[in-house]
C-alpha cells in the first residue's frame, strides 16, 4: 500500500468571524457633528441667513465649501477607522 503525500490531502480551513469593535457610522459623534455642519452649510448656501440679498452668492459659496469640507472630513475619518479594523 502506497502512502499519499500530505500535500495532496485536502484540508478544511475554518474561519471564525471576529466581532467588529467599530461602532456603526450613525452612532458616532463625528457623524452628528458632520451632519450639523452640513445642515448649517446648506442653510447658509440657500441664502436664508443673508442679511443683504445682493451678497447672497458669497453665502452660497461659503455654504457649499462648508458642506464639502464636512463631507470630506467625515469620509476620511471613517476610512481611517475602517482601515484600522482590517
């Protein structure tokens, strides 16, 4: 009787999931602070806070910049957290 080399024997790999220690995004303070900044930026961009209607384009520009920076900040923060989890 010949022996089968051990490298040709199929092996089962059992992978057990590791519980995540990262909170869901909506449960973090970063999410809520970013959401507040986006809402404030949207209100500013709408011109609702403009005291002088002639300068409403400045409010729109500032509001859009605030919304964009808040979104970028939140996204990069969550990306770093998720990368550390892997």
